[in-house]
C-alpha cells in the first residue's frame, strides 16, 4: 500500500490543471471554481469519459466549488432519451454529485438564436448558400489560405431575413447555413468562417418540432458555459485547436448577451484522453456489435462502457484509483487493461468474503463417512481481514470438487487428488483417493475417497503433512448457479482492427458454465453483490440475467496477474 500511495502522490502532484486554477484564484481572475461534464447523449459513456467525470467533479470538490451535468443535445439525428438516462446513472454511480444542476443545451436554444441574430447585426455572421462540399473546398488547407464565400458580403438586412426564413422552415437540410465571419486566411482552419447554425428537419428528443435549425457545437458550447457560470471548461486535447473559436464566441457574443458574466468569462483548458489498449470504445463499432448480436447490449460485460464495467462488477472506487494512477497530462498515451484489473483486485481483496464455488463439478463420495450425517464447519470469510467474521459450511458424505483437481495419471509435482494420494479438503479433513468410476466415453463421473476423522479442521494429530489443499461444496446443499468467464473481446495478438476496418474478435471471449455449484450461505446473493471464489477470481451477481432462485455470476477478474505498478 505504501508503494501505491507514493505512486499516487507523484501522479497527483503533476496535475497541471490544478496549478492553473491555483494561479487563476491567486491572481483574482476567478473567486470560485465551477466545472461541468458535457456529454452528447448519442451513446453510452466509456472508461475514457469516467476520467473526465471524475476530473471535473473532483476539481469542484477540491476547491469547494460546484459541478454541473449538462447534455450537449444540439444534434437530434443521433440523440435518444435512453442515452440521457444511462449517462445520468453512470455519473451518479461514479459519485460525481451535480445536486440539482442538471442542464441541457436545448434549454438555451432561444438564447442561442438571439446570440446568432446579435452576431448578424454586428456584421459578424452571414447566411451562406454553399453546399457542405463547397465549404470544404473553399476552406483551403494547412498550406493554402481559404477563399471567401460569394455570399460573405450580404447585407445585415438580407442575412436577418434569410436566417429568419431558415428558422421558419423555408429551406431544406443543407440548403443554407449560418457562418461566423472571422478570417479565411487564418492559420487555424477552425477560424475560417466556421458554420454556427445548420438546417435540420428532425424531431428533437426534448424540444420536439419547435426548431428546424440547430447550433453547431463550437458555437453552442462556449455559450452554455457562459450562461451556467462555468469558470474552467476542462476538455480533451482534440479541442485545443478549437480554443481560439471558443474565446471568439465568448468575446463577440457572450459578454454582451449573457448578463453578469463578463467579469469572469469561462476559460478552456485541455488534457489528454485516456486510451486503453486492445479495447473497443468507438460508438459505431459498439453499435454494430450490439446490432449483430455479438454482444448483448451496450452494457455487455466484455465492453468498457461504464454501464458494462458496473455490470461486470467493477466498483466506483476501483475506477477512481485507476484514473488517479493514470494521472492528468498533456500527452496522449495508452494504458494496459491490466492496470484496471489491478485496481479492482486491490479494492476488493480485503472487502469481500472468500467462498467456495465449483465451476466444473465432479462428485466425490467419502466411503467411510457416516451416511446421512451432516456437520457444519467453521470457515473464516477472509483470511486477510478478520472483521468479516466467519460462517458455517455444511459437510457430508458426498461433495463436489473441480474436475481440474483430479487426475487419473498425474504428472510430476501434481499435488492434488489422484489414486493413492492424500489431500486436504479446505477447512475439513484429510481424504485419500481410493478409486473412481467412468462413463462409457471414459469421463470420470465419481471419485471414491476415505477420510481421517482425526484430521478435522485440516490438520492431523500425528503431524503428517499433505501438499495439496482443494476446495469443495456439499453435494446435498450446494446451489446450482451459472458462471460466465470473460476474456478480451479482441484478439490481442492481431490488434483491434483489420486492414478493412473490421474488428479482430476473439471467438473465446465468453465461456458460460451452467452446472456450477455454490456454497448455500451465498444462495441469497443479490444483483451486484461481489465475492471472491477461492482460486478462481472475483465474481459479481449479474443484474440483468439473474432471476429468483437462478443466480448468474460474472467473473470480474482472475486472481493472478503479471501486472506490476509502474515506478
């Protein structure tokens, strides 16, 4: 833990955003801090968004400020209420408290329209008839300055009339746009008369058919920040080149049109995105996986959407630890998925009971154990944390063990069960294998053992030692459950994408085991309850497929890992 603490402190000390905020507060640029998380409701959030949520809400909390959740719903073609609801659930689950400050860009459509009219009247915006393709052609590139639109010098009156007609629905999608009048020779292509409004005859998930024109993100976003009194607009690096346009909108419109916000206009600061190796985060790819039935929804435990991680059994604490370890920087980098697995192991290992579960059961009959006798053995819930107490586990003549714990002809240094060998049943007795039965196909169906009654608790009075210890479940009392084992959805050796852009899927990403046996003490487990299965890993009760009396467990992560924290 000390080593982990050192790493965390090192990482946190390098947070350049906090340094900038400290400077702003010291110089009196702002007298408080207010941040926001502004997702577009066009899909489910993924692990990268978690970084932004925790960063923005964490900054507000650290500086005694406020944190807003705001949906940037300016593009009705892709937005759904389903995504709004899932995002709200994700943000709350991560512990980012936005209190009563839930906003939508669509709340401000009337104000944004007024701002656009204000720009036209200032001579800083014009209606353009060029097609999207022509606008691209006219824009030029990094080596060639742009060409002015032939409609750039329309009169204020004509622009006002045409913009009103756009609003009234007189034009088809793409027929006209409203553009900011800035500088077609600017070295920053985003400043070459960007489009700030377009025609889109679409029903909006909140405003219905009230509007058929919608603001572009680069115009809407700074206005939303200004209206809400955001001080620090923290966003990812791809918006760095958009910052001059963000500031332009604030300077040209925000200070005049948004009262009482001119003293502390919002400031944009960029940070690097969080990338995980060998995972799928692209919405269009996930959408395809969902539509083709390769995964069972946006929350399939093999995905890294926040909903999927929650369903698989990850905790908010583990994701926060992960984000802290990744740190905040200006340089894009990728992180191994193994770091995320390390974090969930660290979070759960002292918190959860260690239970016995048999994933591939084979019956063991203890021939010399009294028929009909059941005894209840004391088992400690977690050997590393006494506070979790103990439980009673039933033991009888017939038990199940994992098939991999028995071999008919074992190799050298195999210390588990085989004919003639004595092993320890965890927390129970020494047993010796004396024989086995097979079916017609040659599969072992029953193993016969004898036990030493004097070895109760797992030690023999004569001091003899056994090298193998195996776990077990009472055949009479064990509960039948389904267990799902996950591997990476992507074939890691081949990488995420093929040359044609398709995904390299791992055909073995999901293994479903339907005959597993579980200790009876855990038969009442509820959705999202987490446990450690002895020798198997950490597991979580699936919220979607579990039914009364029919438990389904997802393996969160295996026990073993080669991952080592970076120094």
